[in-house]
C-alpha cells in the first residue's frame, strides 16, 4: 500500500496521521519541531495549543458540541486526548495544554504505522501528500500576493458584512480581513488555504468577576457579522449577545456599563485595551481560528492563482519575514459617554 506524507503535526495533522494509520495506511509525518519553532511555539509536542486551551462549547444542544460527539464516535484522537486532560471551563471543553499535547504526541509516535521525520519541509514531496500547516502572517501578505501575480493592489475599507459581500457583488476581487471559513460563508465565497491563525479573546473591566466559566451568564458585546458573534450566539444564545457595528462601539458600551465583556480578535483587543485604561484581557483565550482569503463563488482562476502565490511566498521565506515583522492592528479609544 502506498504511504501518505502528512506535513505538520498540529491538531489537523496529528488527527489525519492517526486516522490514516488506524486504517492500515503507512504515514510519514513531517514536523519542523523541535528543530525549528515559530514565535508562538513553546514546547516540542505535537498539537500544541499556542493561543488557547479552549476547544469551545461541549453541550450537545449546539453545533460545536454536537460535532465533538460525532468525532468521538469516529475514534478521534484529538477528542480522546482532550477528554482525558479536560479542566473545568463551564460549558466549554478546555484542556491542560501541556498534558493534552504530550498525550497526542505519545499516541502518534507510538503508532506502528506512523514514521516521524523531524525538520522543516522546504518543498512539497512527491507522492500522496496532505498539507496540514498554516503560517502566521499579516496584511503585508496581500501586498506580496499582488506583486507575485503582477496585479495592482487597491484596498477598500468596508464594514465587515460589506467586505464579505463585496467579491460576489463585484465590488472587490477578494476579501482579506481576518475572515474565518464557515458553512454560511461557503455559500457565497470560495476560500484559499489558510494563511494565518487568529485568537478570539475576552475584554473585561479590571477587577471584573467575568471568566470563561461564567461567560454564559453575561451580556457579551461583539462586532456584527464576525465569527466572535457566531461563536458566542452558538455557545450562549442570542439573548446573551449584543452586536455592534465595530469593535470601538462595543468597547464604548462596555465602558458605559451596558454590557459585561467584549469578545474580539486578539490584535485589535490589545490595541483597544491600551487605548482604554481600566480594561484588561482575560488570560485564557476564548477560541482559535484559521483565516483565509475569500473570492467570489466559482472564481476558480483567481482562487488557484492566489493559492499558487501563497505557496510560493511560503517557500521563498516571504511569509516568515512578515511573521518576524509584526504589524499591530489599528484601534482607537472608546471612552465612556
């Protein structure tokens, strides 16, 4: 039987390697750690949760909890290890990060059908290959993609819902604004391979008693149309979530005492907290997610071109240089009125 090479031993790569091996398929697992780490990595373990120890809602009454139960019944390695290393987190499934990653690593390395080959992969190998890795990046990447494709870049600042609709309506060619792939968006957009990892965090007033354990008891502010809004309504219901046009409006409402917390991406959250003394970010992140570039549904030519450019930019080191040169998100003050 032909072997399969799996590149990357994160959550997806470890699960993929395990599922293939369980079916008798020989797997060569390529992972750059521990020889090389990104700035986000701390340990040499597989499936390292760099940003958050939460795997989101655990209850069967919501979609993410139901998906977890389906994965358990399919003998998911990730869910088995998560259940074994779970820590209290209210209605969410959260884990001991190091214990979870160690258990995944030991399980994968102990499987007789998996051969681990350490070291960075500089080129896609021949044969059957699954690429399960995604680099961190920033807005600078879109400039590099345009240059690679020989195109002139024009950036239009829109509200989030408008940006999502723009490719399909012809107002833009792509949407690149920290967009996470989900089922609803796949109805009108096609997406590239993931180009960045984002984190949803919780902003609270200093001294607040809000935690992830009691988040479902709070009034939560989010930005309209974002995955933060989707996650919170899925996990806690619409009665506990208030949508605002932008993050600054949400934080203003928090300062005014109209809501108890704000769920938003980590980068703008950090800038908002800097601009608004008296606010802080909870130590435990709410959820992590992968970002991708969206194009109009059916525009396969553009999709293939952008994916090709992304691949080249990873291989020639451009993406790594963008990672090394961190670009902070724009944010503004949201003083109480």
